[in-house]
C-alpha cells in the first residue's frame, strides 16, 4: 500500500516522499500492516475555499481524506493533491513547513491519527 510522507528535508524545507506500507497475509482475514501505536484520533471538516498559510504539524500524524480534496504545497515548492482514501504521514514539525488549501466544491473531511 502506497502512502505519501511529508517530512523536513534538506535546507530545512518540507518535502514529499512516496512510501510503501508492507502488508502480510492473515488469511482468510486479508492483508495487514504491522500495528502502529496511536496517541489520539480526531475528525475535521474544512469548507470549500479554505486556505491555511505556511505552518508545521505539532506532532507526527496520519491524515486520511474521507471526502473532498486538498492541495498541499511543501516548502520545497512541490504540490500534491489528496482526495478520498489518500493517506498522508505528516512529519514536518520544523522548518518552513507547508501550506494547505481545499479545492473543489465539497467539504474536505479528514481523520487524523496522531502518533506518540
């Protein structure tokens, strides 16, 4: 399973990286990743037209888009779009950070899983 990682890279600028989550068979239940401990889980809704200027995450967290779309620009200048079912592992806690804007006409709904 592929997810996107947003991390603090060279020159203190956030960067994107595609990473693969290894899955192993637990037949007949399907494929599973290794468990990862979580600190908290919360949900968020953002209206169309939302724009959040440069910022950092306060802790490592998975952000899963449930509905709608957003575009995130890393400090490196690269932009990526995230839609329904996309998973972002946000780890850019220092440096320039990233900026976020919701795109399209739907509410952007997410679930956050914060990591210890």
